[in-house]
């Protein structure tokens, strides 16, 4: 695939990438920065893209990893400005233990909620979350597109109820 062909394929997904970036950052400027970083990395690593792979999913993975790496970098940067008197062995142990427990419990609860979904809802939901289009999911599962949309919607409703204590407004 030529560079020009690759760029055309990527440009088809800029709108959905921008929306996805906004979901991560909750800020338009930061979302545009994340989108730019994602497109830059996609261009830089275009040789790693295997033709026939879901390019939208590939781009979403790059965006997710870019966001996570950026978040960790900002956390490390902020950690450098902690005052020495704020650091004590007891405080560090308590904070580290609490963060580890919250993260572990959160991920376990989310995975458990996903596992408890009926397969007819979880399979299309996970595929959609991975970046596949409704049509691609419908074709793979041999279902009508409307059914796929309904199953994804039902999965969202169930997960929202099961994980409502994580929802903040």
C-alpha cells in the first residue's frame, strides 16, 4: 500500500478518532492534541500496518496507548513536585495500597460485569468497543445490523446499571 493510499484510509476515520479522543480527554484542545499524536504515530508506523486489518481498530489502539502513556507521563511529572515533608513511609504505603486496591477492584468488577453479560450482548459490544463498525460485526456474526445495534445498546444498559457507582456527573 502506498503512503497516499494509507493516508486516504486513515483520513476516513479522523471524525470518529476525534470523538474518541474527546471521550478520553473531556477537553477539545487536549482531544485535538491526542488526535494529532495518534495520526503522527500512525504515519510513523504505517509500515507495521498489515493490509486487511481493521484500520479503525488499529488507530483506536494507537490512540488508547498514546493517551495512557501521556497520562502516566503527566503523573510522573506531577510527582516530581511533591514536597519532601509530604512524603513519609506510612503515607506512601497507605497511598500505594489504596491505589492498587481501587485499580484492581475496579478492573475486576468491570471484567466480572462483562463476563456476566449474555454472550449475545457481550460479543458485539466488545467488538464495537475494539473499533469494529456495526456492519463488520453483523457480517462476522451473521446477524442483521439492527440486531447488532440493539445488542450493543442492551449491553451498555446492563453495564451502566451494574457499574453505576463508577458513574460521576
